[in-house]
C-alpha cells in the first residue's frame, strides 16, 4: 500500500499570515476612518467657514499622521509603541524649522515608550498646544522659547509645557474654545489625567498629567 504525503505547513502558515495581515489592515482602516469622521464632525461645529474647517481639519489629521509614523512594533508580542522623545520631537519639528524659530524648542524627557492609542491622543494635545502658542504665546514671536519636560509622580507622568519670552500674560485667559475643550476631554478620557494651567507673567506653564498605565496602550 502506497500513499503520498504533502507537507503543506509552509502554505498554511503563509495563509494564516495573510489572514492576520488582512485583519490588521482592516482594523487599522476602520480606526482611522472613525478618527477622521469624529474629527470632521467636531471641527465642523466650530469652523466659521469651509476654508477654516479645511485648514484646521488638515492640520489635525497631519498631526495624527506624524504620530502614526513614529509608532513601531515592539519585539515579540508586546504590541506597538513610540519613544516619547521621538514623538514630541516629530510633532514639534514644524514649529522649529524656520530660521527665526531655530533651536528655541527644547525637549527633555526620559526614554520611555508610548502605546499606539496614547500616541494618537498625545499628538492631538501637542498640536493644539502648539497651535495656541503660535497664535498667542511664545511661538508667536522670534524671542519666545518653549521647554517640554516631564517627571513621574507616583502612578502618573506630568508633562510640563513651559513657554517664555512671548507676549506678556495678563490674568487668566478664557479657555472655553473648542480646541481647549477637545484636548481636555482627550486627556481625561483617553489618558486618565487632567490639564492644569499656570499663567505666569513670563508665559504659560501647562501641565498634562497622564496615568502611566494608560500611556502603554
């Protein structure tokens, strides 16, 4: 009695790999479409014109895209993460490219990973803070500087956004705008933390408190 045995292990592994890849791509596309849809609705509520909506929405999606570019797979089955310093540097680079802005943004943070979802949220927060700074704060003039640092406090990580050299700050500005509400809700809902503002005469000092456990996701 004779029989023929074919080793199809390699083919099966290839098929399973293709299925996993297709599933991952589908999941990513759905997530990106959900984010884009949500941002479109949110931006449309506050935009005064189609041109303004296009500009603001494009900036926010671009910020998310830059964050996504630095999120890389970790060894084994540990998921995906970006180094916090790389993420911040990439997001802030556009504001430090021109000659007048050269080398006035300083980032000093510990070497630590940030998960894919946390990176997306941080991208939105950093984009909104930078946008406000370019409009009203230290990045609105050639003399202004921005220092971004962070330190651990128990189970939390405090990211400190400190501006100096910009227009003089008088009193506490109103924070009822759409952008401020968006990042506040994002930090609370996605990162389990809160935003606090210290309006010093030399410039705004904004602390973004985040749960370390949430940063891993």
